[in-house]
C-alpha cells in the first residue's frame, strides 16, 4: 500500500482539467461527421465552445442523453401523497437516532445555514448540541462524526467560494454559498423504504478514519446503529485518542485511489441554465460518471497538484417507486444523482450517471469518490464525483494513506 503523495515526475499539468476539456470539445467536433461514436455526450458537430451553441446543444440534444424522466412520478406535491413518503415533523429535541438526526441536519444546513451564510451561528450550535446529547457523537468542523460518511458527500447547490483557511477543505464550513446532500439515503424514500431483509443501503469504503496529528489521532466514531444501515469495511478501529484532536483540520484515512489524469468533464444545463453537475468522461471519451460542481469551478487553474480520485463509499441504487407525488421537503430526492433546480431536488427526473450501452447498471455499480489535489504532503478536496465501478477498475486503483486538510 502506498503511503506517499505521487512523485513529482508523475504529476500532471496544473491545468490538467481545463486542457483536457478543450481536447474533449475538439474531439467532439472531429467525430461529429461520423454516423456513430462511442461518446454521445460531447459537443455537437461544428459547435464552438466560445459561442451560445453549446448551451443550445446541452438543452436540446444533450438533455436527452444527460437527464432521464421517471415513470409515473408526479411533480406536484399534495397532502394525498403516499403516507410513507412523508417524514414526521420532528423538532431537534424529539430526535432520538441518527436516521432522523441526519435528516434534520441535512434540512438545517441545506435550507437555512448555508443559504444565509450563517456559520458559525447560535442556531447551528444549538442544533448540534441537541443531536450530540440525544444521538451521540461530536461534530467535526460542522460534520457529525456518527454519520461522517454521509456528511462527507456534501455538494455545492450553487456557486461557492473558499473563505480563508480556518476551516478544512473537506467540510462545507470552509465555503461561502449554498450546499446540499444529494446522496443522503435518509432523505431518499425509494431507498429507506427498502425492506430490512434487503440489507444495507450504504457502504463505506474507507478505513482508519482519524482526525488530528499522526502522533495523537482521534478515531472518528462512526455510528453502527441499525437505523442507518451502513456497512463498514471489516477493518474498523475502536475509538481512541484525545477529544482535543477533534479541533484539528487534518483528516487521515486509508482508501483506494486512481489518477485523475486523462479524465475530462462537460458542463450540464437544465432548462437553459447551468447546474452544479458536470458529466465525467474517461480517457476513451466515454461517459463514465458525474462531477458534482460547475465545470468552470473544477477547471480553475491551480499551481498545485497532481489530482486524484479517492474512493469514499457506495449508495444502493433502487428502482424509483411509481405513482408517488413529490414530498413537501426540498431536501427529499430520488435515487441516483438528483437534479437541484435552485430551490429543491426534482422528484420526477434524474441525471444519467453513465452510458448504459457501455457500462452495466446494477445496485452497487456507482462509486462515490472525491477529487483531490495534492499540496505537498497533504491533499485538499476539489469536488465530489461519481464513477462507474468498471471505469474505476480499468485505472488499476491503488490503496493509499490520505492526509486531507
């Protein structure tokens, strides 16, 4: 198992993604005259990335490939909605486990705290203290350690910007702007309504999860209660370390990684508007996943690097239920990769995660990964992404000890 950041000789261009995107667009124009192509998601024939035709393509042609409707899902909300889809209207004081605890946390962060740029705040401090008392576990820079694997998958819900270095890159608390949790299984009725006989609905892929200095690390105490239905790797440390280490910005864990070199991305548009989601293409220009951010944010030139993808977890993919109306809460979402329309997740459409003619669908085939960039001996988060397992394995993943700040 590798323990070091990639050697300088192996480091890719600091503008790897921006330059790769340009190659992707050119390739689309070159192959546009052919009757078919292995990649259906690039720019249309004769398009120019500097004019408005790209947006038109995304909306008219790309949308057919990029988004998918759900059968018999009703977009309008109603009091007549299936009762099992309606979450109980609990106050924080009434929450007794982390299933409902993370739902409430999600709602607070997504619809109030980050919308108002209200962190730190009395509201968040009060809520976190109640959840710690009623459900257990500390909060690590705004993320509940009990459901840390869920919380680590936060994504931008709009434009966000880094606000100094007092908070770590791996937490939403380091940024100004709205965020959401599109892969939260406690807010996905199609998943959490699955019978217990079907087993877990979430699988963590990281081990040795600690925060703090290497000499005196604090083990992140992830909750194993049945209500969360998370499967952890067999090697799972018992808690140890000093509570004072939880104030540290350094997160340490072991996970599989692949180089990001050769991957490209394409901005998605929904109803003539950019959304914080881009298609991920491999070095064969095959649509193999998505990156949960705007292309312009991901492609910002960087003086550091190299860049890698780190495997974090997997969500269970279930067939969406039919004849269901949209729940009232904006944080409730369908399975897969949901579409954020600026105020809520859509109920009757989803992002197409990969080209199903090239990659096989399945309940556990999509991986939740983090795009990171190395800055000397430590790494920083760039974005959350999703990639098909086959595309991941084609890149010969390597286990590494990650130091994230």
